[in-house]
């Protein structure tokens, strides 16, 4: 437990302590600041209420798998409801065991996408202008997996023109000049779930 609290004292980390009911026990100031709250306001708040509604089911299942001991940790990208709006966030969950070796709580760390480069330059325009529709998400997943227009049309029951329409809308949304740049910008913006293949768009980015 000493090591756990030493993490909370590390001001560079955004870290929270969560009970097995997925409610916050406590956090450091860095974690609370992400959501525009104080450390005194967070205890008792459900962790999954701090992410976009479409990301909650998947996050709940991953956290519960930690609580059940099915894994010791996981990392995924979610859309967090920050004080400035929705932001792509790398979330790591870690199971914490007591002296008897039983899991009694969880630790969660957040890492936000940087808003600017290390040289102070403004961020590259890789973020979404607006959330994806369900069909746009399916088309983006197919493009990222290397599927052709013909393959996508067959899979999604669209015409070739329909596929190209959605691809064009995606390129405009992500300010990409071609399909290769579209996929690169989608990965850069954190639109895909970490470690997934074929690529899957994180639910928090779909309206």
C-alpha cells in the first residue's frame, strides 16, 4: 500500500484509486484536474461516469475483469469527459492486491493526448471536427484494414458511390488528403482501440 500512495504523491501522474464497485476512493490533483474537479469531490463518483456514454459498457467490462482477477492490468483508449469537453485518453487499469494476495481495489492512470508539441507549436489538425456516424466508423475500420471500395461495398451493402461518399466525409472530418493519410490521422487521434486487429473504432467517438 505504501507504493500505491507514493504513486499518488507523484504530481506528474494522473492517478485514481477505485473500489471493486468501480467507484472512486480517492485521486491525486492531476487526475481531478482533468475533469475540472477537486480531490474532495471525486470520492464516491462512478469512474465510468467520467467517460463518454458509448465507452462505458466496454470500460466496465475491462475493469470488472481486473476485479475478478482475470487479468492484472489493461490499457485502452477512451473518450473522457474532461473539463474542456471530450478528449482522447489512454487509460491504464491495474489490480491491487492486499497482504493476503486478494484483489481489493484498482488503480487507474490517465494519459491525455498532448495539446501541443514539445516545441510549443499548435497541435496538428488530427482531431475530429465532429463525431463519426456508425456507418462512417465501419467504413473507417475497413479502410484501415486495407479493404478496397468494392470489398467495403459488398460487406456494408453499399454502392461504390456510397462507400466513396463516406470516405470523402471522413477525409474532410480528419483533414486528410487521401486514404493513407486518413488512416494515419485516425490512429494519431486515438480513434482505434489499442491492440485491436482488425481495427475497431472506440465507441466514444461514434455518435
